């Protein structure tokens, strides 16, 4: 009796090939799911400051809580604040923006860059104290309006501004600050 072998793979070989293909497909799907999950987890750790740090030197438009917009080049970004170089039609001065005063931003990239220096982790107080030491003329804007003057004192959570119009001193909590700009 002669046995005739079918040409091509046997039934068992086809079954094992199919199982291997299914295993490869499942492994690839699991790897894709893992990459997606790791990407989501990484995005969940990004802060607004990290997003601003990734675009230092780029032009952005920052919408403030009062509805005003500031257009400028990102000079620096720290965990609590952003420094913009204003451009026309805005006054071409520097603007210190506390991050809690930001309502929206146009021009940010999807990337993020973590803090790499102690200055980037510095709070709002040290930056305001440097303006105080320099006796810089500033315009301080809150939801209640603007005041021009010189920073007289900087506390842990507030600043005092000596008003240029001679009407005394105005205390402004950091939570009320929208922007501190160079004054002419």
C-alpha cells in the first residue's frame, strides 16, 4: 500500500502556523496597548510649566482670567510663573504671569520639558523680590484693575506696591495677581 502525502503543509502544520500568527498578533496588540498606556501616563505627569519650558523662545498668546490676552515670546518658565517678552500690538515690555492667572494658551507644542535648574523651581516671591531690589517701576494687574508703582515689600503670599500717584500703598495677594509688567 502506498501512502500519498498531500502536497503542501499538513493539517497540523497549518494549525501550528495559525496559532503562531495569532500569538504574534496578540503580542503586537499588547505592545501597542502598553505604549499607549505609558504615553497617557507620561502625559498625566506634565505640568503647564513643563509645556511652557518646551517652547522657550517661541511666540505664544496667553489669555488671562480677566479675558485679556498677552502675545509674546516665552523668555522663561518656572513652576509658578512665566516670563513673556511682549510684542506689538502689545506694549513691548516684559510680563511676569503667575500660572494660576492663565485661562488658556495658543501656540504651545505637545512636548514638555521638566525643570532643569533651581531657578525654574523658584516661586513667585523670589522673582518679585528681585524687582523690589531693583526698584523697578511696575504695573500690577488684578481682576479689580491695575496699579502702577514700585514693589515695597514681598511677603510669602502677597506684595505691597507703593503707588506712583501718591495714594499710598496697595497690598495684593499673589492669588489675585494676573500680571506684573514693566511700567514706562
